C-alpha cells in the first residue's frame, strides 16, 4: 500500500503496475487523481491506481510512506487507529523524523530508506528525471516478505546494518544543493559556477566538522561528493526549488535545520548552515507556504 500521490509515490505506483505487483494507494485527500506518468525511457502511461481507505487495512500489508519529512508525523498520527502489525517503510529526505514517529510505532516492523530517484510532478503530469539507488535498513523487526517486495520495487537497493552513515552523506548533499538551488532558483548543474564555490566549501566544511565530531565516515571528502552529485544531476531541479516555486513548505527544518540542531547540541557553530536555513524559511513566508 502506498500513502499519497506525491512524486515518489506516483513513481512507485507506476512501478507496481509495470511489475504486476498487487497494490493500492491511500489518498491523503478524499479521492485519487488520474495521473500521467512519463518514465525516463519508454512510453508514458495513464495511472488510475486502485484506492484503499485506512479502515480497509488488513494488518499484514507492507505500507509505503514516501512523504515529505514534515508530513510523516501527522500521517502516522491519523493512521494510528487503523494500524495493526503492518511493516512500514519511511522514505523521505532529511533527518529527525524517526525520533518524532517511533513512539507511535511500537510493535511495528519499521524500515527506513533514502533514495536517489528523481521525479518531477507538475499538476497531473509526473515525469521521472533520474534513476538512482535506494538504501534501506531495518529500524525494528524484520520481515522477509517485505524485503522481497522492496528488493523488486526499489531495485537497485542496498540493505545496511546501520543506515546512519548513508543518511548523513545524503543529508550533506541535500544541505548544499537543495537550499542553494532554491534560493537562487537554478538547476543543480548551475551550482558548478565559480560564484557558488565558496558557499559550497563553507557548508561542507561545517557539516564535515559535525560528522567528525559524531565519528561518522566520509567527512573528509564531502565537497568532492557534492560536486560529483551536482555534475551527475545537472539538469535536475531540486525538490526544495520545486517546493518554493509551487508555494509549498520545504523540508529545510529536517535538512539544514537538523544540522543546526545537532551542532548546537554539541556546542559547534554552523553559521553558514544557519543563515541558509533562515533564508529559506523567509522564502517560505514570501511564497505563502
């Protein structure tokens, strides 16, 4: 079961159709929309997904939650009366969400994931713009059937004993690319310009120092990693840029905001991340998010 018809949720629904997997979509609104999905290669398809309501949950189905970070807590709060023992996959950007929702999920098998899939949704048009791997880990419990489904649906994917290093690597990339592209309203590749090199360096330096303090691997080559992702995703519009352009709330609180929170807990200063966090929050107010 897939919660919502966001960009990644629509991609997962389209993959379920292509793979002939039994699925349904639980709309966050009263009814589902018919969507047009265009994969990276091949013909597009009209997606009229089967729907399911929370009251129709059996208790044994795999529940996929490909939501914005700030949507997960209210979503799980609303679903809680209808949940039984379903395994749940939390698939979102940023960090800090698990701390918010885990108290509500005692007794559940919980999987956390980060993905490099890239999808652009504009109204009823949903277009896959890039493909990448997904990293997964069990938070609590284990379910062989759920693992088999996810290995098929999210291929290529990698399971980790500890997802934290991969999450911090993704967070570091997002904390640079997302807010800078949103602030300047540019594609990812335009960050390669010399004018942005100092900002990239300072953000990576602050996050690297934080990761070193937390004894996390990969702190020394963050800037090189970010520049590689900028090049590899040059034609993409970041999700944060898309959110601001559409007048929607961003995930900045769970990206640079999370960096600031962790730094303050450890007595570290991250002025460049904090300034960017505040600038994006101001933009949210300006665009009416």
